[in-house]
């Protein structure tokens, strides 16, 4: 009997040890898992306290501007019909635009007055175009830190150019008509900020349209160009500027 009780005691001791080992592992696993939420919470708190580079405009009525400019233009036609410098004429321009972000904007502009065609005859014209603006100066700045003194802004747009003195050059010299073909505009704007609302502006631009614009050439091929250079002022309308947005990690 003493041997039987000894054997039973050994079996109970062995079963107790085998049961205690899994419980110890489970306890250790639970203990290590219990630290995880605390670590994540600390990381989340560090991530959630930052200022994003996202900007919001004060409203739809903000960051508008109007502009006026004067300069000179020179018409280069197909056929050529003379030198570029002999065709220089005065230029006047008006524009209204809006900046949607510190980098991206658009404008609606009208420019014109007079130009010399391929036969060195003076014509009246008006060029209406809608341009996409991209502020290259902002590419150097990761975040908006306020107005920049000097900015370089390329533009590209489409529109219509109207020749008020259009003539049928080849066959009917005395015919007076009207011409307003599709045109493309592109160029570069330099803007020097005088204060929060007023900027001095210089612009170099190029317009291209169909060869028949000056009433001398085909109507289905591009080939008439107009180079222009102007200086003027831009004046801000409504609220000007931008504001940062603090973004929580869960909102991104």
C-alpha cells in the first residue's frame, strides 16, 4: 500500500508540474500582450500632434485678383511678309484670376489693340483666353510660410482671337469680313509683391493660331504667331492668404 500511495503521489506531482508549465507560458504571453496597447497609444499621441502642410483658403471669395498691363506685341505670320521688329505695335491687357492653392490658379484675360499682317497692313484684334497658372516658386517650400516676394509663374491656356479687319486677301481685296479662330497661349509671368494686395507684374507670352487669321494663309494649319511683352499691376480682391490645417492620424 505504501508503494501504491507513493506511485499515486508521484503521478499527481507530475500532472501538477505539467499543468503549471502551460499556465506559466500563458501568463507570460498575456503579460507581454498587455504592454502592446500602451506602446501603440504612445506612438499615436506622437503622430497626432503635428501640423500638416495642407492649406485651406479662407473661402470661395478669397484670393481673387484683377490686373492691368501695357506693352508691345509683334505678329509673325505664315507667309512671313516682313521682319518681326518692323511689326511691333502697342498692347493692352486686362485680367481677372483666382488662386485655388498657393501653387495652382487660373485667369481669364483679354488683350489686343493692333497688329501688322503679312502684307504690312495694320489690323485691329482682340484675344480672349483662359489660362492655367502654376507657381514654380512654391516648389522650393514644403509648407506655406507666408507671401513670397518674387515669384515665377508659367501659364498655358486656350481661347479665341478676333481679327476685326479680316479680308479675303487672295481674291476679294475689298471684302471686309470677320475672323475669330481658336488660339493657344503660353508664357511666363514674373511677379514682385509690393504688399499683401498689390504686385508688380512682368509677362512674356506667345499666341499661336491658324494661318488664315491675318486673312493670308490656310485655315486648317497653325502658323500665325504673336509675341508679346508687358508690365502691369495685380491687385488682390477679397481675403488674401492661406491657413494650415492640423490633421489627426485617424482623419487621414
